């Protein structure tokens, strides 16, 4: 991987991490996401299940919602960055809109259906210590909220 590509991936993941931290400050679960097209962020979001009393506002879903309605061709030119491996619901949205690449911060804390999604998208795991620590600290402080979020 070129240094330029690595720098870009870390830059956009840094924006997703900012979203995760924003969610944590709001009393929510620290997972963030950004949608990038042509080197520009066109959508951003964070897990808002707690804040909005929502059943579905995971970071990726909030990000896609905030990007607004796009043409099918637009999604096919995007990359979605998420601080954590997307769950089945978020993976379904990514596959529905045919977003070709997903860059994740880590998948040790939670691993979505990656083996399935890899059949349709390029999946890049940055395996970032910062993302792992963010989730580990949160789970230690709020295990009941984490278990609710992942359906346990």
C-alpha cells in the first residue's frame, strides 16, 4: 500500500473516530463512520441508539442517513469508514447500496459478517489500537449498554 493511500485511510478513519468520541460525549456508544466519495466526506455519523431511543441508528446507518439520498452510481464510487466491524444490519445496507469498500478501525471487539461481505466488497481492517481502546474502555464502563447494542 502506498504511503499516500495509507495517509488518506488514516485521515478518514480519524474523522470516524471523532464521530465515535462525539457519540460517547452524548452518552452513547462510541462507534463512528464516514462516507467518502472522490476524496471528500459526504456523510458522517455515530451510533445514536441511546440518544435518539432508536433501534437502528448504528454509526453506519446514521452516516448513510446524513449523506442524504444518492444515486446508485454515487454509492458505487464511495468508501465507508467505520471504527468497528459493521454488524449484519449495517452490512446489509452497505451491500444494498453496493458500496465497494469498507475500511474498519478494528474487529477484535466485534466482528460482523465479514466472511460473507468479503464476497461483495473489499474489506480493509486497519486494526487500530485507538479504536480497540475506545471500545474496551466503554465496554468496561457500560457492559449492559454494549450487550444491548449487539443484541445479547
